[in-house]
C-alpha cells in the first residue's frame, strides 16, 4: 500500500504533463497512457532498487545500534527510522566511549596504586593531579588539588621541580626525610611536556627509599674501618717489637725473652680476628639455606665445657647443666651449634664474677603465639650485667660495652655477631636479658626437630 502511494507520487507529475498534452496539444490518449505506463514501470524498478539498498543499510544500522526491538519500517517510514537508528548509534557510541575512558582511568589508578614507590603527578602550578597510595602513606592523604610544596617541603626537590617546570626534562635529587626514623630518598622528577595549559599534567615525581641501601653502605664502611682498626693495633705492636729487636736490642737476649711472648699474643690475636671474620663471612654466605643435619645437645655442651674447663678454673668458676629429659637432639649443623654455645659460655666466663656459677639450661617450651614448640637453651652468668641501652647493639660486629676490657680478655667483638647469624640460619631467635649488678641470660630458641630430624 505504501509502496503504491510512493509510486503514484513519483508517476503523478508525468501523468499530469501527458494529460495536459492530450488536452491542449492533441496527443493521442493511448500514446499518453502507454507513456505513463512505461515511465511508472521505470520508476517502480528504480524505486525497488533504491528501497532495497536503503533497507539493507538500515538493517545494518539497527544491528550496530543494538536495537533488537525495532523492526524495519516500510519505505515511507525509512527516513524516520534512519534518524532514530542514528540517534541510537550516537547514544551508544557516547556511552561506550565514556565507559572505556572510565575503565582506562580506574585501570591506571590501580596500576599506580600497585607501584610500591611513591608517585605524584603535578600540573604547571605545582598542584597534585594524582598521587598513588605509597605517596599518600609517605606524604599524608588528601594530596590531590594541593600545592606539592605543602607536603614535600624539601628545598632540593622544590628546586628540581622549578627547573622541570622551567623546561628541563629530567632531574635527580637525594634528600633525607625526617620522622620517627630518618629516611633517605632519591627523587626522580621528569617533565611530561605536552599541553601548556596550567592544569595539564606537567611533571611526575617518583621517590625511591634509599634508607636500607645507605645503612648497608654505612655498615660496610664501618666494618672495613673497624676490621682495619682491630688489625692495626696488634700489627703496630708487632712491628714495634721487631724494630726494637733488630735495632737497639739486637744483642739483648733478656729483652727478646720478654718481648717474644707479647709478640706471640699479638700474632694470636690477629689470627683469631682473621679466623672470626672468615667464619662470619662463611656463615653469612649460607645463611639462607636451612641446615639439614642434627646435633646431640648434651654432647655439644660436654665438648664446650671440656674446652673451657681450664678457663673456668682460672676464674674459680663452675658450671651447672640442667637439661629436660625430652631435650636431646637439635635440628641443625653440629659445628655451628657448638660455635654458638662456645661463644655464649665463653662470654659468661669472661664477663661473670669470679667464684660464681655459669648455668646452662635446656628445655622444651611453647612457641610464642600458636607456632611450633621450641627448644630453649639458656646460658646465665652472675656477672656485672649489661645496661639496657647496649643490649640491642650487642650482636653488631665489633660492638663491645667495654672495648678495653674485651680486648684485654682476648675478645674480637665478633662472637655474638657470629651467634646471631648462626641462629638466624637455623630459623631460631636469640634473646638477651640482663640486670645490672646481678648478671645476664642469653637464650637461644630453636625449632623442635621434626620426626625426620629426630629419626
Ligand atoms: N655475659 C655477658 N655479660 C656482660 N657483657 C657481655 C656478656 N656477653 C657479651 N657481653 C658484652 O657484649 C660484647 C660483645 O660480645 P661478643 O661475644 O660479641 O664479643 P667479645 O666477647 O668482646 O669478643 P669475642 O667473643 O669475639 O671473643 C662484649 O664485649 C661485652 O661487652
Ligand atoms: Mg664473646
């Protein structure tokens, strides 16, 4: 019906023109009818092709716009349907674009938050556009929209930022950040170029925490300085004696007799130091591999007591050993566990009072929390004790409460550092309790050996 109306509308002008010709110009009516028929037929063919191509395009538009509810209208309604489909398409594209932008935005946000280093993006006015979680943890929340100078108030960083905003591409600065514990940071500031608008992203600031690296650097420098210092003293003494014996006391047999024992003592001290340093570096090297062996605690204690018996007698000291019946085997490297007890009992003898007793206790205990049970081995002395401020530092290399006394007793200051590393390797803990004037207790806690280790 609609098609017929369209055809009539297209053929009407021809029919009117030919009708007028018949009326005024004597055109034969049958010729005019034939002409109208032919023109209408030609129009019908054209209209049919045109409608088919329009309908196919509309079908496609409806499919793309996702409108399954709308059916294709007939020829007369095509233009309206086109307009509706185009409006729907436009709406859908806009919605798709908005959700893609939102997804990209939240994705980027998540990526930035996943970066463990603090990252801040600022605009040309130095205002924060984005800050990841690490940055908020370091600089405080609520950064976005504020001037970065309010939270990252460090002259070096702000100077670097000014240079970047002035057109420089990249700046690196190192600075320390005050707090409960002062931290060191490297700041990388990079210009983003692009739009000159004041609110466009202009620079990104990335901060790297260098505290641990700086601490290691300092420790290494201190360690080299300490080791050299410890070796320099006996070496200087030895050289002094050698020069004397080669020079003024060349023929003095009596002087040689006096000097030689001291020279030997100094040489032994150097040898002990080198051997302790080597031992420490070996233990550190395999600290991450859990020892697979097992060790008989009673046997270890007996070996140490035999070796230190003479020293105990010289100090008029005695040993008291108390081992719970269940505590026999330890999981670990027997040589290293022997080294632990040797160091702790040697300290108890060196720093305990004359005429007192050194107690060695072994017992099984419940681990703190709901962990595996542990074996505790405690070495207690009745010495002068250690002031609380020294306790956390005792396991540092070369740390001594009274350096002169330790040296006089032949100590290198490495014993407890070695103990700590061995205990770490065995996944155990070392705890120290002490009371000034009463004595100290050093307790090593090790995991109870499993059935395999006990086998
Ligand atoms: N039982 C203890 N009582 C009091 N002070 C102690 C005791 N054990 C260790 N210390 C203090 O801790 C310091 C470090 O001990 P550590 O065993 O590491 O070194 P050292 O005994 O001086 O030398 P080394 O053990 O290398 O021969 C000692 O110099 C001493 O000041
Ligand atoms: Mg010691």
